[in-house]
């Protein structure tokens, strides 16, 4: 397998004829509920480039939703996963265990915040990890209520749909949802009525007041929060919000769960985004970036909490699959060797000034935010009213796609353009991607 050339190339319409042929087959065979941002079919990918079946090379500002942070088919991931494939593909860790699973749990204990004794359990998807964090927290506290936040996203299974804030497309028509889930205000600085400087303390005070009045802290098993919100719009909870909730949880014996599935593994320039305000979660859920594209997820946390569930109470046929574990060890090795935390900060240092300069020129940019290589712009119709502008957001994304730059959108109002480049992307591709975004603004 030769390395994918690190240059953008658009040789057909996007999507091209071969992609369109495959799309026709797909439409006939694949359920329409499974969507695609851009129906170009992938031939190969690596570094900052996705090459499609028509020979187009797209600059990748999506990383498969913050998954291929170490790049696609990263050398260490392929090497370790291939070796594992030769040895054995599966035994089920619950039947006969293997070292890779244990090594991933050890790495998670080392890398996650806090120097307390930690244990992990491995699963296949982010949603499965979040569900298990709830099971573990309920088992430990012998309480039922779970607190989540406005704009939060935690997955598509029944319990995680209940935890997720946004109805369309995640929940519409899929109820009834799991009970004992309570949603509290999020410190969304840009949209906080009294301004971003007040958002942290005020949102925390409101949340704590509502938990106290509506649920009773003694009934709360877990508070689950994304330290930087992903699907909800790359919202960084305003300063002070997370520490206040962490303190409240400690005071009431509530398990504080950081959902770092999107924000973890060097994405924000730290191993985990909660480190930014010195937060030490009781449990942390990880997935996406953990294994360089292989399906793996984990719950990691205080040993006494993790051990609360009875033997046999946690698991699953494939959870911690040996090939996925080998991939994770390769991804973590790559993150350390290439110092991808530093790389994420360098990406921020390139992107933020360029996007802020665009915000001076283009009135529809209401906010530029994010950390590391998790950066977004929020688009509005009017800076004073802050009325969301989802139309311009999809027009911009479409314009970027036509030029061979893959960008994603997100946000409760569908008006956030988000950038999640692989952390190994070259500076030249990063700069070229930013040029394309700027031209797209001029064009629409
Ligand atoms: C993607 C995501 C999930 C769900 O992960 P899946 O692997 O898609 O099940 C949960 N929480 C957050 C914060 C996510 O970004």
C-alpha cells in the first residue's frame, strides 16, 4: 500500500461518476436512515487526505468525526492490528482473556486525569460506553437519576437518546425514552442572556438549584457532561461551570462522568479536555480517537466505583476486541511519539487567527471557538439578534465540498461549521483548507 499523496486534487464533479454509480447501489440496498455528509466513496485515505473512487483527493477536516486523529491507516495502528489479526481475531474477553485488553486498561489508567487507583471496562461504541457508565454509577450509588445538559450528545441507543438533547434527527419518532433522565442548562457563553462572563457561574447555579428542587441530590447517580460539547456545537462550557458541578457532585456523593468521546485523546491539545480547568472526573468515557479508526470504547474511573458492578454485570461479546485493542495501543504510541497534543495546539494557532480575521470580514460569523484541533464557527443572520443561520452553514459546507475540502456541520440549530482535522495534517493542507473556507464565504 503506497502512501496517499498529500495534495488536494479535484478531477471530476463532486461526487464523480463512480461515486454516483455506487450511490445508486447504496440507495437500493442501504436503509435511508443512515445518512452521509458527502456521498463520495472512499478508495483510500491517510494523513490529511481522503481519496475517492474517481481519483479526487479531498482535504480532510473531519477525521471521520474526530476518530482518525493519528491519521487514517496510521503506521503503528496498521502494524499492531495486522500482527494481532495473524495471531487471533477474537476469543471474547469474558471467555478467555488476552493481554491487549489489559494493556489498554493500563494505558487509560496512566493517561486519564487523577492519580487515584483506576480501572477500565472496554466496549465497542461511544454510546455503549456511556450506557455502561450509567450502569456503573447506579450500581455504586444505588440511585437512579441521571443529570445531563442542554445541547449534550451521548449517542443513539435508547438510554443515550434519552441523554441526548436534540430531537431532530436523533430522537424523532424513536421514543419512548428511558426514564430518570433530567436535563439542565448549559453554560453556552455565546448565547447566555447576561453575557459570556456570567454564563459559567449562573448556569451552574441554575443547574444546582434545579437538581436540588426537582430531583433531590440524594437521588442522583451521575452527572454526565461533555467537557467540550461535540454535536451540540463545539460549545466550551464557560469558565467556572465544570468546577462548580464537580464540587457539587463531590458534596453529594454523585458520580461525575466526563464524556470525552469526541474531545479526548489529544483532540483539544491535552489528553482530555477536562484537564483544562483541572477537573478530575470519577468516570470518563472514551471512544472515537482511541483506536485510530477501529471500533473501541471505554469507561475508566475510580477503582471502587468501577468495581461496584457485580461479576458478570458488565461486558459484551466483542467489547475490547483484540484487533481494536492492538489498534488503540498503536494509536496511543503514535500520539506520544509525534506529541500530538503539541500538534493540536499548533493547529489551533494556525486556525484561530485565520478564522478570527474572517469574522472581521464576514458579518455572518457570530462566534469563533474551540480548542486545539476542535475548532468551530457559529453562523448567524444578524450579530445582534444572533438568529441562527443554518442555510448559510449548509451552503458553505457544500461550497467547500465542491472545492475538495471535507468539512462537517453541527449545533443544536444546525448553524455551526466544525473543523476536526487529523492531528497529523500538514501545515500546507491546513492553510489550503482555510483558503477554501475563506473563498466559500466570498462566494455565497
Ligand atoms: C460520538 C459521541 C458519542 C457516541 O459514540 P458512538 O461511538 O457513535 O456510539 C457519545 N458521546 C459523545 C460526546 C460523542 O461525540
